[in-house]
């Protein structure tokens, strides 16, 4: 990975779990083998273990949370994809209603899991969806009705004009939808707490165990440089770090890159000005700014290039410029860290789950398209149902077609740039610009 983005992150510097797992140096027989030690792999294993399927091996090529799980914004938000209407023609009106209900379960799953396993993950309630104009205010009013319909017990309110500053301390927004059912979390500590819970139930985890070869069949064999795993079922959970290991699913996503910064510790007064709800935020443009405050009184601010795909040469300066557009009064604040990583995107910007053709014992999950923290907890609950006993929810979500992305390796920059331009332009007609 480019050294400019493969750098120290806020999450790595503040992790509370010193968990270390061995390299695979033996030949194992298990029920399920999972490749990938991020939210997708760990969540699916934990869901299966809670169902009594505990003879599971997880193989991680680096260390747990090396991928998107350890690089993201930590936002706990409603939803599961960018625009559910794009999948309506595949699932129908009733199916869309089911998926919409599923999509709002994520925050509750995270809260319940933290409580059940006593995970120290700095969970904080409070989310602000932010708009810049009347078109976006109209969109947020629609979201207000939808959110209140599925979460009638949550505090959900729309603010406009000067009242916006009751939610976020910035002059650039004209409207803000406060959703106290959402919030933010230290995603790496959440992952490590979940991994600890999974191993407590019998799941085996191996780090620095890069997969070299996979042989499919009635039993799957996965080989690393120093060991192997034979399993009845297998899950590919590599997302943006698949690197062509499984060609069938590799060609169905494409990576773009997002970047974040971490400020120095700020005063209580400054944090209160930035975030009266001590929450997490994102605007509702097709390509968003997203940010949140932390328990240590820092601001984490992230985004991606809005039109032309590239990796900025100076991430601190690039992110700082965007941050000051929103919070100009932070001009004298020191930026301590900046980092980035790939976002694995599907063509319809909706997560992909399913099994390989001709190999119904080989499953996959990928393509969160920038929204992975909360949706991964929903999607992997459904995926675990499919891997174990099967379910109507799994059948529904796995029935959505996954388009191939031709030329993704040779023309990635051009294709991602074209996609961003189209996504931004179409946002005008959808009340997102």
C-alpha cells in the first residue's frame, strides 16, 4: 500500500486491548474457515459461535483491524447502503421494506454486543445528518419521517436556521437532522472486544497468516506458508484487501480511497462548541465529509476526493483544508496524525453477500462502499443465518445481482473519477446536492 496512507492511525494509538494471535503453523480441521480479520470476519464468526457453531478458524494476513475496520470514521449511523431505491427492481416493494427494516438494526446490535460482552469501545450516542440548502432540507425531512417510523422511541429531530448550532458548531449548514439512536464508537476496540468474545466461545484466530491457495470441493482446503485448514464451509471476508485471491468476487468491486486526520486534544469549551451533542456527523452529499469528537477531546475529520481520484501528497494539509471549511475557528489547532485506506465499492453501492456459483459452501461478503461500521453488524448477522440454517433474510439479500466491473485494475483511477462525477451530478436530482 502507498506509504502515504499506510501510516499510524488514531485507533492504533488508542487501542485498549493487547490481543496477539499466533501464526498458523499446523493443519486444522474445522467446520468454517474465514479469511479476513476485520468486522466482517469477526462478526460472522461471533454470530455463528452464538448459534453453537464454534469450530471456526479465522485467517488474517496482517493483524486484526489492519483493513477498513482500523481506518474508518467510527460512525454508528442508520442505513445499510447509499440509495435503497436502486435495488428495488430486484427485490420488489415488499423486499425493499424488509431491507429497510433490517438496515436500521445496526446501532442496536452494536449497543447490545458491547453490553453483553462488556466491550470497552467508547460508545457514544448522537448523530447529525447535515445539509447545505433547501433541496437537502427536503431530503432530511423525508428521512425524519422514515427514521421516526422505524425508531419511534428514539430522539430524532430536524433543526433549521440558527437552531442548527444546537447540533453542530458550524455556519456552513442550513439544516441538521439529529438522531440520538446513532453515534460513534472506537471501531478497533470494538473489533478487538468482539474477537475476544469469539475466542472465549471457542473460535480460533491466526494473524500474519496470509492465504496462498484455496482448493474448493465438498470440503475446502486453505493453505498458508506454514499450515492449512480444511473446512466444510468457507467465507471470503477480505473486502478491499482481496487482491484478486478469488477472481469471481474480486471483479465485482472497485476501490476508492478515503483519508482522515486527528487533531491534538482540545479544550472542553472547544469540543462543546464543535459538538453540543458530542456526536458524529456527515453531510448528505454524494461524496461526504464525516467527522466526530472522541472521548479524549480530539476531532477526527475525514473525506475523499470529490471528483478526481487521487491520493494527496500531504494528507495532513489536504484534510486540514477541508476541516477549516467547516470549522474555520480551528485554524490554530495542531494536526497530529493523518491516514487513509481503500473503500471497497460495489456498482450499486450496496453490500454484497452470497455464495460462489458451483460452490454453495463458499460464501462471501464485501462492498460496503464507505459505510462499513454499522452495516457490517447487520449484514453479517444475516450472512451467519445463511451459512448456518438459512433464512428468508439471507435469501433476499443474496438475490440482489452483483455487477462485474470491467477494467478495474488498468483503468481504476479513470473509472472511479467518472463514477464520482456521475454520483455527484445525479445528487442534484435526488436532493443530495
